[in-house]
C-alpha cells in the first residue's frame, strides 16, 4: 500500500505564532500533494494543490500568505499556518498522489488548536 | 463545477446484513474517476473502492461493491456482511480525468452505524 505520514498529529499553539505541518509519502514518490481542512462533522475542503518544485495552487477563499505551502521534494510537502488565530483551529489533512496513478492516499491528519 | 451529493446523512445496519450508501454527482465531463473513502473515528481517510468512468463493469473489493450508473450519474456503495469495523463516515468523491485537474470533490458524507 501507499503510506502517507503527517507530523505532528496534534499541536496547541498561542495566537500569533506560526505552526508547520509536515506531510510525507513514505514508500512512493508524490508529484502532487493536497492539503485539506475538515471542520467537525463536515466534509473535507480542499485548501491547495502542491506540485513538487513549483508554487502551490490555492482554492478560492484560501489566503496564500496565511497558509504557506512548500513542496520541496517528491516525498515532502509542508503547510505553515502563519500568525495563527483561534479560527484557524481545525483538522488539517494532507494527501499524496502516487506518480502515474490517479488515486490519492491520505495522511492521518493534524489537529490544530490555537489558544 | 462538479458537485457530489450524498443524501443520507446517517445510515444504520444490523451486523452481517447488507447496506447501500447513495451518491450522485453532476458533471459535464465524460471521463473521470469516482471513489469511496471511509473515515473511522481515528479520522484517517481510507480508500474503499474506485471506479473509472470509462469502465462499464462495476468495481468490487471483497465485501464492497459499487453500482455505477453513468447515465444517471449515480455511484452507490454496497457493503455486504456488515462488520462492526465498518462503522465510519463514508465519503463519495469525484476526480476529473483531465490533465492538471486532479482535485477531489467530496460529498458531505454518510455516517454508518453497525448494530450488533
């Protein structure tokens, strides 16, 4: 199978600080990674699509200066929530598309709580 | 834009019985992919089954099968011999086959409860 990891699994931070979340494809190369946000009892909302070596494509309404995405290698993408506020508290999930295949494999998610 | 609709917010089934979860979608494309993902309480999204739109044959994976009706834009999931471990949120998702348009569009989910 295709394994995707996320780190950290949960993080608590103070308002105004920045938080970095890592997404790694452990046993395959991922040319494309995706970042989602999920509010309680709701579906996944795509925030941005990240391609290795190029700028991320953000969905409408997502602030790219607030949610910085870097896809530096074929196995690692990072999401940095800058100047976090309590309304940024959510469950963030990444997924990776295996090179040459159409299926996305998901990480276990990161629970962010901003105090 | 594509939309995915899951009209059943909650479903329940007796253990060992069969249950069908509904999903409809709207698209003007002829080539695309459809998926069912499962999200248990751990919140890890797990791929259950996938279907290519150009294939007429319905996909099956062990106890899981789909009824893909392309003309009706319907993609239901049938779970046979339901087990306690099947309890989860189930999300239907659509993905275009167009190059460069890889994002998944999810439905709102169906919470499946298994009754022992």
